[in-house]
C-alpha cells in the first residue's frame, strides 16, 4: 500500500518495532509527582529535548534517535477507574507526520500498561465498557494513493489488569462515488459481529463477519477478516500516479522527517528478490543465500523454502511460503500470540530461548499470500547485531 503522509496517512509497513503492547504493570514505581496532564506534558517536552532519564520513565515514548518535531496537533488525556479502584490514564498524541503518533496507558506512578506507535492520520478517541470490561477506542482517518479515504478502528480492552489491542480493522473505504463500510452490530466480551455495506452493484459472498475472543491472544479473531481483505485488494488494484510524499516502509518514514540511515539501502536495494515465491528481502554482505532448500529445524516436518545464514554470527533467517488458509502453528510447536494489522497482517511471538539462542517466528499475510519466517541467533550475537537483524526482517516485502 502506498501512503501519502501529507494527506494525513500513516505507516502501514512491516515495522514490528513500531508497536509496543505492554501488558500488566510489573515495572518499578516511578519517582516524582503523580500522573496529571500538566506533569505529563512537562515530562514529555523534556523527553523530546533529549532527557533520557525522563524518557525512560515514560517507557521510551519518544524515539531519541530521530529528529523531533516541535509541535504536535493535539494531545488528549482521559482516565478510567478499575475494579480495584486504581486510576489508569490514557494519552493520545497526534502529529502532522504519523511517525510520531502515540497512544499510551499509564497508572498514577507512570508504570506503562500499553503503548501503540503504529497509528495513522487524524486520530479520535473514545472509551466505553462491555459488561464489566473497560476499553479505549482509537479511530484513524487517513488517505492512501491520494484519492482513497480510509478509516480504521482499534479497540484496547482491560482484562485481568492487562491492556491489549483486542481488535483492529478497517471500517470505511471511500473513493469518488464508492462508499463501503463495516459496521459493528454487536460487541460483547466473547464476540464481535459486523455487517458490511457496499454499493448494490458490487456483489459480495459475505456481508457479515464474526470475531471470537481468543484468550490465548487476548484478541478477537476471525478466519475471514472479510472487510480487511477487501480493502487490501481494492487499494492494491487502484493504479495512478501518486503526487504526495509516500510512507511505505521504515526508510521512507525516516526520509519523511529528514533523516536517513543504513536502512535506506535495505529498502531501496532489496537485493534478494524471490520471484517464484513473490517476496523480496535485504540480505547483507557476508550472508549465504540458499534458495529452494529443505528446512527442518523447528518445523514439525521438513518444508522447502529460502535459507539466509551468517556462519560467523551463527544467525539464520528462513522464509517458507505456506497456503493462504494455513497457519504457522500447523508447522511449529510455538504459539504466535501477538499481531499487527497493517497492509500486511503480521503475527509473531516474543524471542524464545532455545539452549543459548534466541528464536522467533513471524507469520506474514497479504491477501492470498502467506509466509512463515523463522529467525535464530545466539543471544550474544543478537545483542551485538540487533539492528542488523531488525533491518533484515523489516525489509521483507510481498508482491500482493
């Protein structure tokens, strides 16, 4: 998807580091005055100016490696009172450039419950409750390819003293005379049902979708995701010359704020293009490339795919194309319990320690294509080369 940031669009690219969903409240108590809008604004401005101690106390809400924009469009505060009489405070920050957009939830001592760095465009906010479950909603209103107006809704629920991104989906697609929407008909602790409305001439197989709450992922899941798949397809098929500056990946996001890094070369010169499997990825110098090889490690049974490895670092990245209706859990003995919904649907897990190595799994979907990525590296190598490994994973692109 090509996004124009001047038209208030966002970052719909595979940047897993862009979103931090922090469940629970295990951080140490923060020193200083209790949470208030005035205190937060003061701390935030000091963090933007480079105060690492204050930024750490806000759990890295500011990326100090980037040049900061002086003025934000808005900063909105709200709060809820939990069952155990604890106040939790939400902060929504919107900038002209969505690279800096944030939604975070803290307690009175600035312990972090949730932070989302993946929000696009104009942002609006509300809160509510489903029976005894409280939630925040954030609505994104942005534009793609100059002409396509999109709205996307995120629902963050509080369950068992933890905030999670429980549901995220497009709810509106509009261009010229075409207006299509997904309406929530029912929202309960166990289920979300939606109705899809399109112009009469557009024939659909499914006009409804059902999302069931999955306690393993703390999110509402549907095997269909009808409207998201439709929107992905409509945007992909729309062809025209784009006039706005575009944010399509990490490199273009950095260029939009006037900075470049080595990641530019990752995305500009993705040197490994697997046309047969329909993906591209940046492989640094010194890495070995194996195409159409049988991969068995961590798999329930060997499968053919691509293997990229660095012997001196002990690191490897495997890419395996699986069926569009398949799941990573059918092939590995690990649960991918986190997800990010952007142009690609990305499911992943935290690093797992296997002997002295870190292992991580990603499942990446785009329309009818789906891939399983397996990353492995020794812990000492991971800590030393973390940025390189992140750049490789973030460079993964799908021709969908």
